[in-house]
């Protein structure tokens, strides 16, 4: 996901991506967990970057790794420990797929990956709205 979009656009794009997956599930589709995990991870990374942008924090020298981004976000902002387990869950799903250990995944892991990303979306969106930063960012972007 591109960093060129405004913060508001990034939150909207993330929401729409998650809604698309949720619509597919509601239609009875069962996509591969590798696909949903990759998409969910990309969404969460972009949400964390957007929130770091709201905070005025630099992540440019951080590797493109979900947990590395989370570590940047939690510095000086310990309340973001709330999303730690969500990030770890997505990394676990990714590792299970990479290690060909799908048997270690929970039932419906393909749906759970998207639900996990939705939890992070709701949390970060709510925080951004409560502080007024998302609205402020929308006006200045």
C-alpha cells in the first residue's frame, strides 16, 4: 500500500479492503489463508504507518516487518500494546503457512486473519478520531 495517500484515504482504503474480504466470506467463499493473511498484514502495516504519521513519527529506517513497525509505534505510546497480540497472531499465521504447518492454524484462520485486521482498524481509527487527529489530518492532507 502506498504511503502517498492521505491519512484519511489510508484508513478508508483499509476499511474497504477488509469489507471486500468480509463480503466474500458472506457469499460463502473460502479463500486460502495465505491470501487473507497477506492482505490482513498489509492492511495492518499501512494502518500502523498512518497512525505513526498522525503521531509525527518516522518509520523510514524500519524494516518492512509488522512487529518492527509495531515496536516503533509503541515507543512513547504504551497504549498501543493493545494491538501487540493482533500483530503476533498475523505473524503466527504467516509463519504457519511458510513452514507448511497449516495443521497448526485454528479453524477458519482465513476469516480470523481478516477479523484480526478489523480489530486493529477499529482500535486505531477510534484512537485517531478520539484525539481529533484523523479529522485534523484530513483537513491538512
